[in-house]
C-alpha cells in the first residue's frame, strides 16, 4: 500500500498541470497531495507522512517553476497541522477527515501567502483573492478527503486480501 500511495502521489504531481488545464476549476483547487499526506499520517504514522510530504514536495519543486524548497515546506506544514489537529478530531471519522483536510489546506495557503508577502511584497495577492482561493481550495480538498480515504482503505483491503491468498510458491 505504501508503494501505491507513492505512485499515486507522483502520478498526480506529474499530471497536475495537464489536469488543471483540462478541468479548470476542479484540479486547480483540489489538492490531492494534501489528502494523501493526511491519509499517510492516518494509515502509516507521522514519520511516514513526513517522508511522503517531503518527497512529494521535492517532486513538485522539480516539476514546477516555483522557488526551490517551497513545496516541501508547504506539505510538511500539512503534517504539522495533522499532528496538532488529530488530538482534537478523529482521523478515522469522515467528519474529522473533512475538518483536518480542510484545515491543512488552509494552513498551506496561509504559509504560501506569508512567504509570498515576505519574499515578493510588491507582487503579493490581495486579501480578497487569497481568501477566495483558499476557501474554494480548502472546501474542495476537505470534502474530497473522506471519499479518497474510503477508496484507499478499500484498495488496501483488496491488496491485503490478494497478498494473503497468493500462493506461497511451495509445491505440494
């Protein structure tokens, strides 16, 4: 399941630009990597989620034209947000998944804007455009969280069932 999660994240990273062009609103605001990072935290723990977030952030840096180090910082922010919020909300519950995914996405947008203001004050976005973008993205990402969690849990169950019923290579 670890490997599948990594491949899914990498595939999304590689296709994100093309998907955003084709399906303008949906994929430009939906951040599946945030949900995958939250799922990695839920399924595999904080360390695995941190490694996943760092690696996916580095891949995003490689395939984007942004500042080096920005995406690893943003996705590690997701891990920090989940580490704090999991004490308040249950990650195994769909309501908790919506709240945590939404809050993590808001944290990402907030850190991105603060860094943008610090690094490029003349080009910083207006508060209204930041708020609109953050709310749309957080809503779409948060609402997709339980759906993606359910799909990944089902896939994990299918993969685990296939692994236990596979022949062990012994000839009887």
